[in-house]
C-alpha cells in the first residue's frame, strides 16, 4: 500500500472553505474554525463542500465517474504529447512542487512523479481519484498526493506550487473567477501554468461545429476560449509565455474514426500531423496556454 494521509501531509493543506489549518482525526480532517469535517477514504481526503453547485457536481461526476471506472491503465498517444509539451515548459528543478488540477485518469501526475519529488493531483470525481490511488498502490508509487476537491474551493496552502497544469477542466468550472483566484493563491511567484480549453467556435472548422456543440452539451462545457479571454481572466497577474493550437482537421477525423477502430498506430499518426500545426489557430479545436505568474 502507498502512504496513507498522515500528519506530515497537513503542511500542504488547508480547509477549502475558510483556508484555516486542518487537524487530523480518525479517518477525517477537521477544521476547528468553520467546524467542517472532511472524510478520508482509502487514504484520500475528500474536500467536497456544500458550496459546490449540486447540479454541476451531478452533471460532472455522472459523466466522468463512468469514464474513470476502468482500472486498466494504458497511456494514449495524445497523453504522451501533452506530457512532452508540459515537460518542455516546466521548471527542471527536481524539488519543484507540481499540481495537476482536474487530473482525471492521471496520465500527467503518473508521468511527472518520475521527474519531481512530490506531485499532487486533484479532481472533483471520487472515482477518478480512487482509481488513480489504486494504480499508485499497485505500482508502489509513493510520491503522488491525491485528493478530491473542486477547483473553486481548493484545499492547498498559499504559495506552494511551482507549476500547475489543468487540461480540459476550466470549461467545466461554473465560477471561472474563483478558479483563477485559487490558481493564483496556491502558486508561487513566477510559477508556470499549462491550461487547455476548447477553442472558440469562430476558429473551429465549420464542418465540426455540430459535433462540437453536441459534445459540449454532453460533457458539460460551459464556455470556449481564445487568447483574448485568457488575457482577460488573468489580467495583469500572469503573462502569456506560449500558445499551442491542437485538434486540427486530420486529428479530428482520426479521433472520430478511432471511436470505432481504436487503432494506436492511427492515433500516433494523428499526433504527428497535429504537432506540425500547433501554431495555426484557424481550424484547431483546442487552445493550450502557458502562463507565467507575475505578482
Ligand atoms: C475532460 S476531463 C480532463 C481530465 C484530464 N485533465 C485530462 O487532460 O485528460 C475533465 C476533468 O475535470 C474534472 N472536473 C470537472 N469539474 C471540476 C471542478 N469543478 N473541479 C475539479 N475538477 C473538475 C472532471 O472530473 C474530469 O476529470
Ligand atoms: Zn474551515
């Protein structure tokens, strides 16, 4: 078994509601200030609060709990590409603290656990986090610290992360402003953010509009992004360092074909095609933005 939550871990966490220090009880974390308790299940703290919108929680977890119920772990070519892009822009210092916010299947935390001392993963879906905990246990990975929490009410202390990734999460979060405030609160000065969201329709190939509209509704995308919107929400607090545009024509076609074929060779080819177009905004479907925190 990998490490259970222990007293030493308290130095990273605060109450997600009032941001006070927590105390360790029997299978729970206790906030003496706002009198909230948070369960610890299978060694993983569950920081769900009644402030989280119940409709959004229901929608997100009913979709993603199903997606993350399979215990088999197999990294996909697109996940390898994301890991490579993040590696290229993240600090090389082995002692750096890394968080993947909305970590889902955990491909990023599993990858970066080999490069950094401690890595953190958090997600709203209990299934995704407990599945990931089982994978860590089975593979004796002891440096990944997991918790269940909402991006709007994070349970981390301020100024602790050197880099944060959050891929395909921001568009699911009801309160975008709180998401940004929380990222800025928990990150150190000059830390690096790698954030991905769906690209605004005006840049997407019209051939894919209908499919994207259906998909957006199905998975609960609340909005789409472009460089201007990222600039607006981070104001003068973070500076854009790099932008990648992904999900171009060939990648989209192969992704559709692969819903039926599930052919890894084709998926790898799709990544090669897509990588050549990362600077091309028109015709893409996703925007990944690398930001450096300023203040
Ligand atoms: C499309 S998946 C992306 C997962 C992973 N980041 C990736 O790149 O594959 C969206 C993830 O965001 C999580 N999520 C949705 N709303 C969230 C919220 N408010 N706070 C934290 N995670 C959230 C979902 O549970 C799901 O795991
Ligand atoms: Zn509290």
